C-alpha cells in the first residue's frame, strides 16, 4: 500500500531572521526532510554570498532543491517559481517532509494560493501582434497597463506580447489578473518567524559584515549579463557604485545594511496580512533547535 504524501510545511520570515538555521534544525529533528527554496535570489548561481544561500556543508545535511539552479541572466517571477516549486514537490518521496523556505512573500503566496488562470492564447490575435515591431507593442502595452509595463522586461518580446494579449482578450490589466489568487484561504501548514526590531537590525548588520568578509565584492564583480530579476538583488547596485569609485566601502556597507532593513520591514508588513501563516515570535537568545522544536509541537510533526 502506498504511503500518503506528507503535506508541505512553509517556513517564512524576514531576511536575516535565521530561516536557514531553523530549517536545518527541523531537518535534524524530523528527518527525512527535503528543503525547497522560495527565495527570489537564492535560485541564482553566483549570488550565494549576496543572497545568504545555504552553503555546501549545510545543503549536505538533507536534499535541497531550487538553490543555484538558474543562470543570473535568466528571468524568474512568482508564477514561474510556483510552477517550478510544484514540479519539485511532486518529485519528493512520500515519506519525506517537504520544507519550503523563503522570505519572498509574492513567491510564497503564488505557491500556496495559486495564481488565477489567464486566458489561452488566441492564434489570430497572436499573428496580428507578431506582425508588429516590438516598439509598437511596448507602446500599446504601456498605454493599457502602465503598472505592468513598469515591472516587465520590455526588451523581451515574448513577455510584452503575452501581457498585451491578456489585456486585449480580457479587457483587464494583465498586472492585476496575474496577481489574482486561485484560492483565498488555502489549508496549509505555514509559520512566519518574527523578531524584535532591534534584534533583527543587529542580525542584519552582522550578516552584512559577514558578506564582505566572505568576498561579496568579488562575487558581484564576476556577474555578467544580469536579468532584470537578478539585478534587483539588494547589494548589486551598491557594490557596483563601490567598484566605480563613487562610494567607499564603509558607505557601501551602510547602504546595503539600510536597504536590507527596509526590505525586511516590507516583508514584515506583507506577512502581517497573511492569515495562513502562523506568527512565531523568537526571543533573541533562542537557539535554532529550540525554535524547531516549537514548530514540531505546533504542527505535531513528530506524530506523522
């Protein structure tokens, strides 16, 4: 008789809160566990230091998926990451606990809630659009959906054509339709790690210093032909300014620390609205093993 597949556990939290350490502690407590990445930047090769991705020794503890699997020149978005995640979850053995870990709220929501379906392509309309120059398509898309155009790679004809097609077929904004959710309240097991503001700020400051000690400037220097998605990673713009001599290292470090703090605050605001994620406040001195034990008890993982 085939064993029932274990439901995934979703582990979220702001950048710097200690998700990786807690995920590895969970892997030790309730093995077998397979960890799936839900971070927008840890999926890229060559951004390991900048994105604070789990290192080789950490990944050796249990199977890890969707870490360092994309070239930095490749596009990624919430819909595509959700597709990759569900395809990965289907390959995990039934006896293993799938642990989906990340702080990218939109990506996690696309995975857990599902995106509303967009219309199928219309061959006649597609033929009409394919006959137009890219500049014309971009102008039409900007006119119909300015917000969507602002976050789309307008040099990618496939993206522009598809988004314009959605607008024309539905009479709605592609950006709005593509962010609608298939399920409003899915039954999932999900926890959101919370830290006191001063504690989180101190952790972010330490992580920023560790990035520089680990050689993050050289890592960014080696990056070539970044996709618009990868180029948004915090630290790239600041380190490029350092390399051009526009700022010194101390200013660069402070700029990255501040940008990371601001991002963490946006993450906190996002997950504050997500009722499917159970908030779990963490004392500053609580070790990851203790946090993991609390999560095990919260979801009765030891009884599965």
